[in-house]
């Protein structure tokens, strides 16, 4: 085991669900502290949180509208999770923080299989890897999706967990908000089509996009009141 693969106090990160160079205890402490901060800054409601599997490999996919989507999901998902983060953020102190936290840098538009292969290894050991399938921030309707999430689910033999998030992005033209409400809706985990080839990968990618897009639509209808006043279900946290 190389020095890069050692965690806090020289302990191995193998079996922790985190990549080499991460500090598991640091990761857990940041997640717990972050959850407290998130619930102070936002009024967070997690709907159907009981659908998040407590164990097993999982590719978490979510819509992406704001920079804070990742940090908020990292804090409210009660499992160690590794997010694929754009490489530009890995500079200076922030870069060191992200590496110790166990997040993976990804170069957009450049063929770099190293972080993806690391993510597959983490999945095969039962970990959670989080991906924004759209590839960049947008309106969050998930009109398109990149192949990465489906490829990871196939290669890592993992279920896909769709998660829709609304409320973090400030509506255009609106004033600064005090403790805005953020709603996170968890969908049913599902398996993507298995097999090799571009056709199968394209089908798997469309399944990911369709499931996530449908979940975003469901959350929008819920917030618009089209489904009636939401009741607090088991697993929902205020």
C-alpha cells in the first residue's frame, strides 16, 4: 500500500468507500458538521429518504442548477459519498480539502479514465458515487445526459438512485432570500440495462435521463400543489 493510499494517521482507506488520499474520519466529521450548517442556511425537506439504500454500490444522480447542489446533497445523504468534481476546483487549499474529503477530480472534455476507474473500484467495494448526468449546471429539467453515470452503474454493477433537488438556485430577478426552502425528492433505485456496446450504453443513459427527468417533474408538481398538500412520510426530515 503506497503512502497515497493511506488515510488519517497512516491507516489504509481500503474498504472505507473513499479513494486513496482521503481521510475517512475527516469525511464523516465534515458531513455531520455540514448537515448542521445546511439546515441553518436552508429549510431542507427530504422526501422519501427511506428509499436510499443503507448498503450496497450506488450511483447517485441528480439534476444540477447551482454550485451548492453538490455540498447540500453530500450533507443530507446519510452515507459516505464520493462526488465527481470538475478539475478546476482542485487548486490550493480547496483542492487539498476536496482530496482529503475523498472527492474525485474530473477533467471535462478530456478523455481521462483514471477517476472513472477509481469510481468503479469504489462501487465494486460497495461505495456511493454521485454524478450530475447533465455534465454542467442548467435549468435542472435534465433534457440531456452524458454517458458517465450509466457507464459507472454498468461497470461498477451498481444501482442508480435518482434524486431531484429544487430551491437552491435563486430565481432570476428575485431578491436575496433568507433561509430559502430546499426540497430533495428521492426516487426508486433501479438497474440500468447491462451488456457491452454503444447501443446498450445509449439505452442505459436514456434510462438514467428519463428516470431523473421524471422525478424532477414529480417534484415540481408536488411543489406547485398539483398533488395536494404533501404529508410528512416516513423518512422525511424537516
